[in-house]
């Protein structure tokens, strides 16, 4: 047992190093093509697919979009997003609980990135594993719904600390579940001081205009995470 642990650590470090190198190459590719890569991370059931569908549908028509969707099994989410008219590809991970840079690289295939303005990458529903894996995105968004509780950031600080913005979803249910926005904001900023926070409801459209404006403002200039 004493010999096994160092070996496991070495293997993990090798995997993460390889992933980081691929992620940097991907980000350079996205930047060269002037496409903003945006990843969405959340626990299952937070409403990220619903929000992404609304986003793909409601962004101005001159915004050229595409999406990659990660899931353990089925292509249900990808089929749902295709209703927006945007190109969508599914990444089925099997038993892997997160996306990796190599998966994204493979899924891109023959897409001409220079013909896109936004590439959205919906990660597998999980707030633990995705925190360790850079997938080449310029902008990482962590989502939490009002039904999950205000202490979500305190339970999963690593993913909130690695995110560029936090999005509180299902705001139409806030009153029904007695969601405490002030407590949620306090907890998010306790983990990641100063991080932008947006409140949205994909069902009613609440907060969608500020959300879309936020994305478009980021799309005007690509940033790096290296």
C-alpha cells in the first residue's frame, strides 16, 4: 500500500499535465479563430441545458454559435439544443464524470472555428471533477440553482474559485423555496471575492437580457486563463 500511493499521485500529475498542455493548445486555437469558448459547469438538475437552449435561441442572429454537450450517456441534451438551429455535438463520456481537453479536441472534428463567434461547452453535471480539468475555455461559468441551497459555494469551493462568473438559475422558484439571495452572494464572494454574479430564469426570461449582454461583452475580446 505504501508503494501504491506515490504511483497514483504520479499518474494523476501526468494526466493533468497532459490535459493542461492540450487545453492551452485548444485555447490558442480558439483565440486565433476569434471564437470565445465558454464552459458551463454545475451539478445535475441546475438548469444549464435550459439556459443554454435559451441562450442559443436568443443571442442576436449575427452571433454565430455552436455547442458541445458532455454527458455520461444519451444524447438527449444535444437533441434538445439542436432545436435552436445551432450546430451541436454530443460528447458521451461513459463512466468519466467530467470533460477533458482531448475529448473537446476530438469532438470539434472538422468544424471551422473561424466561422463561429461563440463555442459553448456544457460539462457533465458535476461540481467536483471538472474543477481540476482545463478544457481550453476562455470563460468558465459555474451555475447553481435556487433549489440547491445558499451554501453550495461553501460545499464546493474549488469549482467556484476556478470560475470566472457565477450564475444563479431558476430564479422563478426563489420565493417558493425561500431562497436567500444575500446569503448566496455572501457565500460566493467568501470563496471567490469580486466574482460577477448573474441571476436568471430560463423559464420566465428573468435576467436574460443582462446575461446575454454579459456574454456579448466578453465576446468582444477574448481573454486567456494561462
